[in-house]
């Protein structure tokens, strides 16, 4: 599913959902035990004394192949309304019909052919795309992780996040103001003996490079890779909350505490002011779309980011992943996120 040093694409067709969940839980438990040793000076005992992992119970456990037609997906977005109240301050109005078409528009025949050629049209290590601003190259083998049952790797995720950045810059009145950390950020931040080192990522967010500080954003997205599983933390600056999104329904308080500490130090360093996050919520997301197999966590994560950056509710499900895989492959091949 990708790691700090990206591995070649692998398709784990023999692993069951139950086996995958067990592996994720074992790894998360090991992380949790190690987290207890981390000294978190900025936090009081009441705020930082817990490192808990919980599992929601309201998810079906059956394993099934899901490949519904794209037009069926449009029905789900009938419930989709602007999710973030800050959208009221934006200078645009997106009609629901337009949102439906934009999010779930079926691939045209030529687009489907382009995706098929990307997957099957040559040798595995042929470089298909080079994104010059980020210097990310996508080979056919990288793109193939978007095929059914593929585990998304760092290159594909990071390029997609770059495309979301460019989408926001090109239409600033249509999307929330967001910052998208890449998949290496959290790994770097939590490296070192103590499990936390602000100095390793201090220069990642220099204002003269970004043109803004994190505290000026609506949302900050932090992908987290837990060896075999992709998760996401969303820092909602305007709403003053830290959210943990895991497509298995788990909760990692320690990750939220780490990023709370980071935000405090980052604000002090870049803005020369203290920020009090004592009252900020640390929470999971109600009615979070959950995966029902052992390979779609990366797709769920990037779609969480896509929908939230639009200010929308997460109005999709496992059924839509086959379509989202093809749509994401097309967007990468064209270097443009729709």
C-alpha cells in the first residue's frame, strides 16, 4: 500500500478482509504501545494520558465484488449538501446537479480507452507521466495500483494530492483553502528516538515558499501510513477540530495529539504566536464511508480528501471504488483533477 520508500506495485489477492483487519489491528496496537513512551511536554496529563484504539461495530463484514454502474452512484449525492459552513463565505454557488455530474460523470469511450492503454499498453516500467513541479514520475507499474485490488502507493497518492493543489489554485473560489501534506510528512515528523521531531519538518511549510501559513487555511490534510493501511487526519483550522478518518472505523488519539503538538509549534515558529488548542475537538467522523475489502483504504483516503476539499459530505460508498479507481487513473494520465 505504499511506504516511506515506495515498493513496486503488489496485488495481494489471497488476503481476506478478516486477515487484513487483524494485521492492521496488530500493527496499530504496536504503534499504540510505543506511543506511551513518547514524552508530550505541551500536554497536560488529562489531555495526553490516553492512547486508545476503538472499532465501530456498525459495519458489515461480508466480502463481495462491487461493480455497479456509474449512474447509480449519482443517487447517493442527492443527500450531498455543503459540509463546511465556511462555504457561505465563498463567492460561488454550486448547483447539486452540477456537483453530481462533476463527481460521478461516467468515462467517455475515449477516456476509458486511455485508461486501458495506461494499464495494459506497454511494459511495466515505462514512464507514462512526469509532473515537473513535484518531480514525480508515474510508471505503468505505478498506475496499475489503481487497477482492481491494487494497493495505492506513495507516487500515485502524492501526485493526486499535487493535482488537488493545482485544482484549488486554478479555481480558488470553488474550493476550500487547504494544505495537502504528502505521504512522507507524518513519517518524518514521528521519526527519531522520541517519536516526534518538529525540526525534521520545520522547513516544509516556509511561508515564502507556500504563500500562506497553515493557520490561514480552512483544512490541513495529513495522510498516515500504518505499514499496511492508509488513514487520514484532517486539521480543521476554522472549525477548531482534529478529525481521524480510518476506512475501518478505528480511532487513534495519539496521532491527533502528535498533530496538535505540531500545529502549536508550527504556529509559534511561523507566526510567532501561541495557539490554544485546549478546547479543540478530537474526534472521528460520524457516518464515515467504510471499506468492505482488504485493498481499498488508499482510495477511500484520497476521496475523503477530494470531497472535503470541496466542502462536501462524504457521500460515497464501497460501491463507487471501481469507478473512482478509473477516474483517478484518467486524472493522473491527464495531470488534471476534475
